[in-house]
C-alpha cells in the first residue's frame, strides 16, 4: 500500500509558525482549530468523545449503527468511499460492513502517521477492499488516486460534524469541492450537529472534569513545545460560549492578566480579559444545512436523525 502525497510548499513547522503569527496579529486574536489536534490534543479529543456531556459522538454512532444498511443503499453499489479524516473508527467499519461491493476505500488525512495506521487497520480488516490512502489537506483541491478496479462512482464520507468548524462561507466552499471531487452521479454522507437547547450544547463544551479545558489549553502548550514560545499557560482560561447570532459554540482562551508573550522573537501583547478564538462549532437546522448544500450544488436527498433530533447524518447528491 503506497500513500499518494500532495506536495507542500514549506515545512509543517514553518506553516504552523506562520499561521500562529498571523492569527495573533489580528485585532481579534485567533488560532486555527486544526492545530488543536497534535498527539496530545488527539488523545484529549478521544477523552472528550467519552464524556457524559459530549453527546455528538455517541449520537452519531447510534444513528450510523441503526441506519447503516439504509446509508449504504444510498451510497449505492460499486462505489469508491472517500473519507475525509483518517477513518479507522467504528463508524467507518459499520458502513464498510454494509458496502460489501465497494470498489475502493480512500482515507484522506493531513497527518501521515494517522493516515498510515488507520489505512493499515482497514486494509487488514477488509482484505478484498482496495485501500488507497491520500495524504492531503481536504480543504484543498483533491486528486483521487488511480483505482485498480474502476468504481462506478465516488462517495465522500465526512463524519463527526467537522464541517461545523468552518464558517458558512468556507463550509460552502468545502461542499463545492466535495461536489467537484465526486462529480455528477456522486454523493456524500456527512455528519452534522443540530441546534438544540442551549444548556445541552454549552455543557458539551464545558465538561465538569475539565477535559475540554485541557484540550483547548494544550494549543498554547503545543505552541511552546514546537515554536519555543513562552506562554504561561496558567495565565489563560478555557471558555466556551454559545453564540446565538451565529448558532455556534465559540471556544476561547481568555488571558487572566496583562502580559507579553514571545513567539520566535516576536512580542505579542495581551490585556487582562482579552480572548483568543480557537474553534467555532456550528449547530445547524436541517433546512439551513440543506440550503447551504444547495448553494454549493448539492441536494440533500435524505437525513437520518436520533429521536431527540440532536444530530443528523445526511446524504447529499451532486
Ligand atoms: C469534532 C471538531 C466537531 O466541534 O464538537 C469537541 C471538536 N471541540 N470539543 C466539535 C471539539 C471541543 C468537535 N469536532
């Protein structure tokens, strides 16, 4: 199994430094949420998924388990399943178990190590499936690999409501690029988090054990570790507010006092109470999401939800 590599300009460390500097120079400081997921961050995220307060993971899993057969029917026979994010998860296997005639499985991930281990596990568990990992940033134009057995069509699988981390304009751009990747006759299965009572959403990002706080603060520790910055992490606090205007959770780091932080020779000033935006997590209505998809040229063909309508798995067709 070989991994197709998309060429990058510059090293990962140089990009990280560039993004951190650019984000912290803004009047409203921000850091891209993708950097939350280093080794430690990914471990903490796995712990978040097991928290009582964090409903999305288990709700999506229950929907997928219950409707795997129907979802596979919608994907259709002879497809190549293209998963955004490394897919060694239970959810992916539930679908692959029902897609007995799938031609290929293409996991796409930016992290080479994650990708290789996830692809290896799927290849072992499904020996008759062509597993063709692609190391790439799925927000960029995606070139599908050469298929040993030509699929009848492609279907993108994008679970986890990760699309909710993109602002609407970027989410729409991503949907448009999904449409470009699968082409006419292709489709996509997406997990999306739905609007629900504010207390439920807020609790999911402010857990009692403080795992989400550790996950958020780990970003500053990562900047210290990898970029040699001198953030005093104890001087920042985790906060997650529901932003009703945008229908999203805003995850923030709040400076507890005036301070100056040095990052690769650059001084960054913080005032007490000043915030860094680290992640937005949009909660959609089904109609709202269908509209967003339609503007990107995708039709919402079907949606599966739980009894409380807290989460949805949707089928979009190009
Ligand atoms: C997996 C990115 C969708 O937004 O709910 C969980 C990430 N952040 N707790 C989400 C996350 C804080 C999660 N996503």
